[in-house]
C-alpha cells in the first residue's frame, strides 16, 4: 500500500484506492484518497 501526506489532516496516511498515474510531464505517481477525510492524496514514491 502507498502512503502519502494529507494536507487537510496534516498527517501521513495510507492512500485508499491508490492508482498509478502520470503527471502531465510524464512523471509516475500514486493517487487516491485519504481514508479519514476523503481528500485527494498523491505521492511520487511509486512502489
């Protein structure tokens, strides 16, 4: 499971429903939602 920083909760959390995507410049990232508040959480540390 991927972990990322939620700016709304101000804490490091597990990313719920994480999917591997790419930025507009082609860099890989994991994107999903925070299990606590539901805000979008992203991380560039792809596992």
